[in-house]
């Protein structure tokens, strides 16, 4: 798992020797869950490639729903995970708010008790000088809204330098681990919770609700300003902002629809937010 363009598919290609299509940094070639099977020694291994967060054509809530659906169906088919790799570019000079939220969501998806079976893998080491990369790595490891909360629960920090050797070493790290049931699987299957009220879904919900309320509040302010304003130039600027906010409102409504499984959930959020 990880953001779009972080190198998830390239990593699988390095491990397997296959040539799965790879997207560029801003647009993922992976639009659905893909399973890739291989043997490591005597072990049969399945690597699961997921769409990236921050994709230009798919919202993060859609990506979460796809991943959650796969985790449920694979568990019901008798497949259990031995570990999860979360990938992050060491070349990123800063970590945006949406990415920090996804770190928190991933933590809740796994559950603190399973983080011993998580590898946080930094990529793109060949794109940055070593001193800068090591400084960023330290920031990621010590930042309270970055990877420190997961490392405190014994997640492992690893580096992938783009070579087949490091990719295979990372896969081999998981071969000695026991199988597990992730927190989100337990909540969706055993507890029969819907995705929006799982711990991972709640992280996404909080941001969606806050963004939507901010958007609606600003639309109300603009409505009043347009009533009072007589200057044509000012009115034009206000109308342009209003159009942008209406487009944002539609997009947020689409994400809420994607995250909410049932009509009752969608209706509740729509009434709550006036969508």
C-alpha cells in the first residue's frame, strides 16, 4: 500500500521479474487490486498490488473501499496475511496533510497489535543524495504525525533502493511471520460493522466531514456577499469562487457516497451536510 507513484508495482516487478505496467508519479496504472503469485524457496507467496492514494482519477475513499472489499473476500476464501508493506518516497521534501491522514488510517486499518507485521518501506533512494535522504528518514521515524506511532508498536522501517536484492530481502522478512487477521477485517467480518464506522473509515470520515462543512460554510458566506455586492468585477470574482466551491461540494459528496455502503448511510451523511 501507499501513495500513487511510490513504486509499488515496480517493487513487485523487481521481486517477480515480471513487467506489470507502471504509471508515472501523478497517475497510477493500478486501478484495481492485483494478485501476483511466486515461489520464494519452498514457500508459495502472493503479493497484492493496490491502487495508490492520491490518484488523479480515484479518490482515497474509493481506494480504501477497494482494499477493504479485497480484504473481506480474501479472508472469506481462507487467505490470511503474514504482513503488509506501506511504501513512501524518500524523495518527498514534505508530507502533505492528506498523506499524514493516510498514515493514521493505515495504522487503524492494521490495528496496533499487528504492526509488528508491517514494514514501512522508503523508496526512490536513488533520486536524493544520501545525507538528505537520511535526514528525511529520521524525520519520518520521529514525527508524531508520521511513522513514529507505528514504529512505537514495533513496525519495521526498511529501505528499497530500486534493486531486486532489496525487494527480495523485504519479502523474505515476512516469510517467518505468523498469519494474522487485520483490525479492519475483524470489524467488517466478525463485528459486522460498515466501513464508515470502522476505525480506518472513521479517519477518512472526519476529514470528509470537516472539508464538507468548511465548503458549505464558505458557500453561505459567498451567498450573502453576492447579495450585498454591486460592483461587477467583485461579483465576477465571487461567482468564480462559488463555481469552484460547488464543484468541490460535488466531489466531496461523491467521496461520501463511495465510502458509505448502504443507502441509509448515504442518506444520513447527505442530510447531515445538506448535500
